[in-house]
């Protein structure tokens, strides 16, 4: 899963459970006042994220990315850290204790991260204004004149934000905080794909092509004219300026080395990234060895499937067969999208067998836009609005159909939609009476670990009956195990990009195009790819523990809800909460 950089980085905090077990007294009131103050401050500071969450008060603004604004935000984090520590934790109880600890931990981590100048790398092939701004337009409501006026103001603010982003990248060049050049090679084409001579053909003009009936003809004409003028005279020149700077100045100055350790204070930065993404204190070497063990285990299961289909050849020959045989690929984009929708619908009907409670918010399946698709992953999930005003969306990639095999579609859909990201995130958003900062975000190891765990539930849901689809599921699990090896390999252990690509090709049935896109993703997001497998391993470990201790009392539906009831948590706290749940289950008659 991923969304805009602002959404993922600014709201990377926990979610909360259903139980309303708050303590009493002034400490509780002070705590919740602090939570609300910080949350409202964030919504105002990061208006794009507010829009994605369904809060439309700031839809006329874009985030101020000036140096002064960034420094003010750092001061705010230090102030919040100081104030939370002045609240008497001993006077709190229940969920307030969890909220306190999570808020404190998050602020400590944010303040610790201030030593690294990662804000000077605002764009890569996976995220940045060249991708987030069009997505933002698609997530904005257009119901009345006020909505359109706000959107016009946002269009007018775009050129200023582009200037600020360029200034950040200039400072990044000066301070040697740049991304590696190779993964960024597709960014100029991402920008170019949005530069049009006819404003009406811009994805930003879509709101002016479909007005609500309540708007008068004169208002429609005025908004269309004003929007077209802003796109032509402000947005397009800003995009052209960004493209020229990125292609002519930034890319030539980018790092030739791929390792995060090659950045200033890079080894510490990678260690910080591991903590941030995995909520563990594991070393790169420990994670690397875990990955190798998982690769060996999954490889045996894959070889069993090869024997099952009676393939006469080596493992590598079987992978070549999967990558090249036409039977495994659609020839029409609409057929691929239709098949994804069919899988999603089938999955919906199986959920009550595995879950005691389900979210009410729906989700849809959409095709990734052409300008984004070449450098984008096979699919991703975009969360619904927190207020339920916008569904969640499962975005699927139809670029290069001969790299989108049928055998991986079931596992991918279970990961991105249900019972993976949509089920977990939408349910967390719907939890009531709890701090907003916990209902609306998540820890990567929990969120991605849950989604990978969700893939493993496919057999219980009637999927993977075809051995090739089972191999696809194992390929996806292998893919995440390989990440532990190649991410640590590239960023801490001296691996080259080619070594990482070769390792993935040797051990997964992913197509070469997918592997290259993914390896480049790991390069620009150090540590993020580690979260999936480590989180899944922890959830499976807790399930085994619960089954062993509860024996006949173990109920998979209740276990799943126990994992979800407190929303997104660091892995150590998740383990503690499941331990408490096991004790409670044992007490029941």
C-alpha cells in the first residue's frame, strides 16, 4: 500500500481499539486536549492529507514547504514531546495508557529523526507532487460553488509549492542529501505526461468536465474558464519548470551510490529507518539472516508445487515458463481489471467465516493512470475518507500486460483489498470515541504485516485451488522474504542494484519489469520493505501461541478481531495486547 508522501509520512502513528476504558481526572482531560490540539494542527499544516482523510476545511491550500515552515514543524514536535511528558502517566488507565505511550514514542521518534535531512528529497519515482497532485484532485469533493472556489485557489497555489520543492532539492544537492540517480530515471516522463497544450486534457481539469446539477450554467462556464486559465498559465509553466530542473540539474547531481549508508550519517539513518518502519531494534544483519531462512523455507514449498504440476525442468526453467507462456497473461486491459473485480467480489463473500466484525465502508477497483503506471508497482490501496464520504480504492496496473500474470492476482487482491488493507484500515477508521491520531494512521510493520498475513488466509477462503495461483501466493511471500535480504544487502551490506535484481529473479516468479520497479522502490524507500515479512511473522507467531494456549477454545474469528481491535500498533505492543487477550479468553467459561 501507499498513498501520497504527505499522508504516509505525516500520519505515521497508531490506531486504537474499541474498548473505552479511559481513566479519570485532570490527566485524562489534559491528554485528550493535547491529542486534539496536535491533530487539528496537523490537518491545518498538511491540507492535502486533510483532504484525503475527508476533512475539507483546507481544500483551498497546499502544504507550505518553505524552510521556515519546516523548522516551525520541528519546533512543534519538540514542544509536543515536552508537553506529553508533563502529563502524569500514573493517573491514566486503559486505552489512555496506550494512547499516551504511542504519542510519546511517536514524538520521540520524530524528534530523533530531525538529525536527518530527508525532507530535502521530496520527489522520487514512487511519490512526490508529480503524482500526488493529480491524485488529490480525484479525492476532492465537488458538490457546490464553494468546493470549486477552493479548488481554484489550490490550483493557484501550485506554482509556489513547485518553487519550494525545487528549493528543497537545491539544498539537498548542497548538503549531499539526494536520491540515487538510476531509480529516478522515469520521473521526467511522469512530469512530462501531465504537461498538455490543451488544459481540458489535463487530469487536473476533470472536475470541470462533470459538474453537479445544482450549479448554474453561468457558474459552470466561469469555473471552467478560470480553471482552464490557471492550468494553462500557472500549473503547466510550473510543471515545465520542475521538469527542466529535475532533468537538467537534479538528476545529474544525484548520487551514483544506491545505499542509504552513502548519505551523510547514512548508517545511522538506515538504522533509524529500520526502527521507524519495523518498530523493532533488529540489526541489518539479523534481518538479513531471517530473510535467508525464510527464502529457503518458501523455496521448498514452491518446489513441491512444481512437482505437483509435473513440470520437467529446473526451478529457473519453471520461472521462465511462467514469465513467458501466454496462457498466464491477459491481452486486454479491460479483461485484467474485470478479473481483479471478480476476485474482490468473491473475497467479500468469504469474510464472515474469518471475522466477527467487518467495516461498513466499501471499496472499488480502479486502473492506475497511464502517466503513473510505468514506474508504479503492480497495485496499491488508497484509503477511504475517515468520515466515510469516499470509498477506499484498489488501484491496479495495466501497463505492459505481459508483465501482469494471472497467477499472482488472487494473492495481490487479498493483500490490497480484503481481508488486507481495506478491511484493516477502514475498520480502524470506524472505531468510535477514540483519539483521531490513532484511528487514522498505522505502523508500517503492522499494516503491511497484516496485509501479507491476509494473503495466507486465501486457502481458507477458497482461493489458490489452482496450483499456479498457489505458486503465485508463494511467490508473493517469497518476494517479501527476499526484501529482507536485498534491502539490508543494498543499504548496509554492500550489495549492488544488479545483485538485488539477480537475487529476486533467482527466487521469485515475478517478471523482470516488476523486479526492477520493486528493487528501485527499495532503493528510494530504505527500510520500508522490511516491514511486511517481519510484521507477518509476528502475527503468525501470535496466532500459533494463541492456538497452543487456548486449544479447543481458540476461535479464529475472535483472534482476528483481537489483532484488529486496537488498530495499528508497534509489534511489541501488539504482542502484549494479544497476551492479555489470551488470558481473558482462558477466564471465560
